[in-house]
């Protein structure tokens, strides 16, 4: 069984196209778990119009005020992950498009790997391709140390086996994005497959949360603090598991 964990927040503009690209690759027993962070647009209405029983919406109840926007994204994804029941878990953003064959290709790799990271194409809001390879644009790095320095783990290009959740949950309270957290733990506990095949179109637009592909807007002091915090959280987790 496959669980696709998808986080939404005011995603009405692109959510239909994304969901259709995913649903066409899933079987009748698979599921899409959507965790919503309080959308006020037509996100819910559009999802309901698809009328697909494989989609389940779980509202994310905020219990903490976090200092940065990506902290909300991380815990929104964590909420979806807590409700996933599949053996194989895929992460998805609300505004991309999965290319045909993504699920089958990554599922085959997961037979022998704990986590799979695929390449993707980068596009603008209208899906005009800007770069043919995210790996070449961002630079592909493998291993724990190199990804702490500059992260290659793009969540929407990741899939992993369920046993990784036992190591990853709960996520750190703040300042550790969910994708690098999962990637670092997978690198420590098992084998990671890096697929040089674009299996998704990564849409970049004015409302995109992450700075991937773009120049980081964080000051130098924060970048150092962020990496130290990630390393500290990682070392603390592996010492108790």
C-alpha cells in the first residue's frame, strides 16, 4: 500500500492538477493524506469536487507559534505522516505535477533502499520548463555531512519505507525542515537511492515557501545556527534510538 502525504495551505490555484497527476498512478487501495494548515480559499472545495475516496483530509491544529514559516510546513507534513498507513510513503507539495511512471519507478527502488530521491524538472508558474535537472542546478550531494552543508533532499522528490517513520517521528520542534530531517536519518540508518531521472515538475512561483533553486534570504548567522541546530537534533535522535 502507498500513502502520499501532501501538505496544503491556500493551494486552490494548482491543487487539482497536482492531485490528478498523482491519482492516475495510484491503485484502488492506496491513499492520499492531505494535512491542511487552515486554508481560506477554495482548496477544500476543489478537493471535494474530485470525489475520490482515496483522498483523506486531516486538519492541522496549530498548538505552537513557530518562529519561521518552514516550521509550519514541517509540522503540517508531520501531521499527515502520523495518519499514513502505507508501507511506502511519498511526499508531495500542493503545486507540482508528477510525471508518468514516478510511483512505479520509485517503488521498485524502495525494494532495496530505505529512501529514494529522484531528480525533477524545474518550471515557472505556467509549467514552462526553466531547468531540465534540479540535480544539476542545485548540485547533488550524498551523505550526512555534505547535506548538512548544503541540502539536496527535496521533499517532493522523496519516497521512503515506513520503518523510517519510527526513527523520524516526532520531528524536532523547530528549525529542522522535514525533508532534510528524513534524508539525514535515512542516510544513517539505511541505503539512499539517488535517481538521476526527472520524475516530477517542480513548480516555482511567487507563493513558494522554500528557497530551493533561489538565493537564500536568510542571513549568514542564521545559516550557521540552522546547521548547528540540525546537527544537534540529529545527534540527539540517533543517540536514543
